């Protein structure tokens, strides 16, 4: 790669094309696909709690597209066509995996995950909290945000693949029974 002293400003061939080689372009395709799959596996390993409001796909696409967009902007030795190729590959991979996850099966289960039941008829399922890497306090915070004061008010609470907690209350009258989830007054 040329050093900064070797770079001529506004050299349009360097900016847009660089050292154009079909084999280099093919290598970029393979490298991007491998890194996408590795990153997707790691995002799935992080678990639902680590994603916040994004699905694993959305999270990965945001990171990958940000990096692919940023490198050609900051590094003059990275031609724009390389960044554009990486962006196109990310979009193709995203669309491909999206289509694969629309059909029930192993790919859908691995890629999308499923909601995890954390509270069943007012009873906290502690082993599932541990599996999901969520503390009792974190869950109680989410339940309080949903207007819950006692576990007995909750028919079901699910940790969604996006990291959100869905709460299904007993209807019509909430049950003021079970463990209080309100913070203790000091």
C-alpha cells in the first residue's frame, strides 16, 4: 500500500478504482462473506440481552455497513469501489438470510432465535434468566416499566429476540400477590 507521502490528492483513478483486479474483487467478496458469518455467529453468542432493540440481523448490518462505509472515507488507500462492493455484498447477504429465515427450519431457528418465557403465571423461571444472562433486577426493571408491581400480576413475560420483554397481564383485575418487584425503600 502506498504511504501517505505517495498519495496524490484527488487522483480519481486511485479514489474510485485503485488497483482493480478481478481476483482482488473476488477476494473481497469471500472476505466479506466470511467476516459477516463470523460476526453473525458472535452476535448470536452475545444473546438477546446484548442487542437492545435490534434484531441480530439489524445489529450486524448497522456495524458492517458503518465499517464498510467508513474505511474508504478515512483511508485514501482504500478505493471507493472496494467499499461499495462490501456494502453490496452485505445487502445481498442480508436479503439472502432474511429469505432463508422466512421458512421454518434450522436456519430460521439459528438466525432468529425464539422468545424465552421468563415468568409463567406469576412464577419466575430462574434457570431461564441465567441461560439468557439476565439478572432478576434487570427483569424487574422491565416489568416495572410495564406497570407491574407484583409478579402475581404477570401471566407471562417473554424475553424477545430483540432483547425487549413482552408482558402479558392477568385480565381483567391484576392480582396484587406474589413477590414485590418494587425497589426497597432505604
